[in-house]
């Protein structure tokens, strides 16, 4: 195709421009200020005349032109924009104008102020309007997988949750869930609902089926629950199956006068949520939750004091047991059958048998960095089979000044459950990993997803091979 160059012969942007060096409004303001100065000169002459000073003929002519000048000022003043500074600088002149003119000027000023406020509100609304995100631009905090294992969901400090297709090695964001006004800390999904929890104290309910959303869609929440506090953890109950009403557990951090709590909710098929009970008598916020089965359904909670709490998952949420496992905060929990696996900032992970009243510790794993997350393979049996995946790394605030950083600080390590030896690593992150997710149905022998402070999502096989990533490198 022949290139077309813009020349004076066909088009000149300067010639087409509607820009004017000075607007009529600026000219009106100049004229108004000029007339106001004339009026002030006349007022000074009037004052001198009133004090008995003799006026020259030309001065008397100026004084006699006052009324005509006021009419001229009024005509120009009514044309000025409502937000002009000229009116504010000449209040003495305005006071001399007819009342009707003053009312018109004030009305115009108020209308202009209202338009300005409306414009600001529209701009603010436009600024807050959710946009489609091709990837997160802030740290990713949590990850979950669809019931058919074809899509991943992530949430971030950027206030969004994203749905990712795993059809190709390069993960593709297909749906953006936008509506929260704070960092989105937690999410979970079942066959009907995706739920997200945020620093704004809200839990939002979204249609979980990606096929219900066109690619590139910004989804709107179907329901919003005013949870209170900073919502840190959300977990659907795995024992409700296809019941019409399903339960989920939540954990929130203190926000203002709202204390930290663990709560269990029942959700109808239409998304209406009712709180069944809440637990507020705790040693601080819960960092993670897991549902446990058995004769009675239980909840396990992880806390900063190194304890795991065991609660009856029925009202009123009775505390059944506390288990001291770690010397630092318990950061994450994973449940495999009757085995609960924990990770901690004290650089250890532990597996315990929660089917026994004594909850004996079955295995421990030690590493050389704070652990934020833990996951286990589908065939995991402590000391017998399967693998444990742990990850973390120094807090982002400490990275720049740390002197003992490991070369592989932000790798996810895969440990052999039987020998305790590291088998492989999921590499590629350049910030602390915040969450891990076991994906037994993804990859030839299972895999795991990791999300990080670096804003990246990766899926590695249990052998460390990169299967999916949201970036090309």
C-alpha cells in the first residue's frame, strides 16, 4: 500500500486545529476587570466630592457616567464563567450591581460548582470502574482451581480476581472479577460460586462457570456479603457435595472496632448467605482454615502464636483442642485424609494425625527460610508415599536489607515424604511465595500452582518442570 504523508498539500494539523490563543472568556474577564477599575476610580472621586473637594469638569463627567458604567459592568459580569477569579476579587463592585444581577451571578456560580462536582464524581467513578486485566499488576495472594481442573482463579492486592485458562502453556486470563475496593486476600470456588474476600470487609459471590462469561469480560458480582473485618481466608466445605445449600468458612482480621473472627456461613443456591455461628475468642487472627471430617465436622485454624485450633463446625463453634506445633506463626494448612500438614515462619513443616484424640506428630520437615505455604500430592502418606511442597522466603520488606538470602530463596521445594530429602523445585519467582495449591489432575503425574509477591502465577510438575505460567519466561 502506498504511504500517505501529511503535508501542507493535503492536511496540516495546525490548520485543522481548533485551538485559540485566547478565549472569549479570557477577553470578557479582562474587560470586566478594566470596567471594575473605572468604577473604583469613580467611587474615589465621589468620596472626594462628598468631602467637599472641588471637582474638575472631566471628573464630574466621570461621576455622572456611574450608572451607565454599572449597567455595562452588569452586562459583562453575567457572561463570566461561574468559577472565574475576577468576581471574587471585586466583591465591592458586585455589591453595587442590581440585586437581580447579583442573583443571576450567584445562580450561575452555583450551577458551575455543581457541574464541577458532577464532573469530579464522574471522573472518580470512571477511575474506580473495573477494567479487564490480562494479568495482575500487584502481588498475588491466593489461588484455587475449578472443579474440572481447567481453570485457575487468583486474587491480588490490585483489588481484582482473575480466571485463567490452562488450555496452553502460557496461561491466559479470560475473566476479570472487579468490584472490591481493597486488596483481595482470599478466594475459593465450587461448581456454582466463586467467592472472594477483601480488605474492604466484603465477601463477593460470582458466577463460577467461565463459559457464562465471554472472553475479556469484566464480571459483576451476583451478591455481596458485608462480612466485616479484613477477610483473609475463605474455604467452601468439601463435605456438602451437591446440596442445594452449601457452607463456607471465613477468617477475618481486626479492622477498626471489628474483632478478628472465624465464621461459618450457609449459602442458598441463589447466593443468599446466613451466618451460622462466629468465633471471636481466639489468640488473634486465623492465618488459614481447613475443614475436617470424622464423626463430627471440624475446622482447623492456624495462628501466629504457633498453635493450631480444632473447632466443632457446628454452632456455637466449640473449641475442641489446641495443638502447639511451632515456635513461630503457623502460616498455612493442608489436609490429606486424616493428616493435617502445617507450615510455619519458624522454617518447619509438620504432619499430624487428626483422627486420634492425641493428634500425634507423624513427620516434620525443616528448611532454611520462613515458610508461607504448604501443599501435598494426592498420594501423600507421611513417611510412606507422596511428596510435600513448601514455599515462602523472606518477607518482601526484609529482602533488600537481608544478608542471609538463599540463592533459591523463592523456590517451591518438593520433599519426598518417606526420606525427607528434596526431590525437585519449582523455580522462577523473584519474590516470596504466598500460596501453593496441589493440582493432582493437571500434568502427567500431578502438579502444583504457586503465586507470589512478584505478581506471577506458575504451575510446576512434581518433578519441577514448568507446565504453565502467566509469563513467557
